[in-house]
């Protein structure tokens, strides 16, 4: 117990220095939402009895971001999709001992393995042959590792990343602290390696992007915001390769001022464009009017 408290104190003290503690503000205001398990059936999602329809033949797997979980990251977007007839599933990954509710802190490679197992579970539960994946932040990047190294490509039709950390982040320059503050990198590697794995130039990022951003057979969509203060520079979210669509939300709605967290949790323009990516045959233009949909 003392070790868990020590780890938690270390994480709490270092996250503000890295600028990542801002993610905690996305936690819902009710205690039940903040601590709910991803197995909870909420607004029709994580419903094991859901079967994909002819209109939407693939279940959608939602992958939360760093310091989020499978409930609070998707409290708005999951109901948005279920209301449109999708079977929607979310889960928790990257847990570390002593840190409740805020996940995505474990080693990124291990987290990608958790995603692989969860996709297999969803496919077995629904009887579908493929899934579509939508992820926010780290959750928009992790599936690329699954696709590239863990045999996920034949099981995934489309990957939609909302503010994904695809090429490593400078965190508005704050990742320099990892090398300036003595021992900072080693401490975080030992307690919350999912953070340092996402820094620009990390071994994980080098492996992920070596040999190209994409794999054949999967459609990729990236939805980014000019005002992203976590994934920096914001254009590092974009991917190169075939079957890629990179979207800047301000090109769809110039007055959209969403930053990193709001883009993945409440931004209806981003939601509309993500829905277009899931069903391109019936896509409609995402505009400022999408905020009212």
C-alpha cells in the first residue's frame, strides 16, 4: 500500500510539470461517471446483445486517451453513435497500480496488446468479421501499433484518430524537461511509461513510424485541431500514405476553438467527421452547423 501511495504521489507531482494534468479536467462531474467500469452499459454502448445491422455492419471500438478511461472519454460520442444505429464498445487499458480511473499510463506496447485482445472479444461477441476503431489522443495512435505489429490489419476496416499522437509530441516544448530535470525520464519510465513512450523521439515512436505510417487494407482518418496544446506541433497528428484523409477541424468550421480534450470529448464537428469516416458512402458535409446536431 505504501508503494502504491508513493507511485501515485510521484505521478501527481510529475504530470503537472509535463503539462499533462490538464487531461483531468475532462473527468465527469459526478463520481459515478468518473469511476464507472467500461463494462457498464451506458446509453446503449457496451451492450453485448447488440448485433451490427446491414446499414452499419461493423462494431465500433472506442479507444480512450491518456489519463482517461473507457467511460469518461466517450460519455458524449458513444451515445452519438448508438443513436445512429452503431454497436459501440469501449474498454480500459494501460492501468498502473495505485492510480484509479485515469488510465493509458502503462507501457504503450502492452496497451496495444490489450487492444488486440479486446477487438477479438468484440468480434467473438458480435459475430462480425471486422471492426472500425475510433481513438482519441493516445487512443488514436495505439491502434496503429496493433495494425502494424500485432496482426490487427485483417480485423480492422477503418481507423479514425481524433487528435492522435501519431509521431510523438513535444507537449508545447515541455518534454524537454525529461532531459533537463535530473532523473525525470527514469522516474516516469518506472512509474508511468505510457507518458514517455509518447514523447517525440522515443523508442516506441521510432518503431511505430519506421517504414511508413500505414498498412494496406485499412482506411485512415485523422481529425486534428489547430489549437491542440497536448499533441504538438498539431500537424504531427497527420499521417502519410494511401487511404489517408487528414482533416483540420478549422477547415470545416473556422470558429471552432476546440483544444485537445474538447476535440475528443464534446466537439460535434469532429463527431460528424468521424461518423463520415465510418460510413463514407452516406457522408454529409461537416460544418459549423454540426455543432447543433
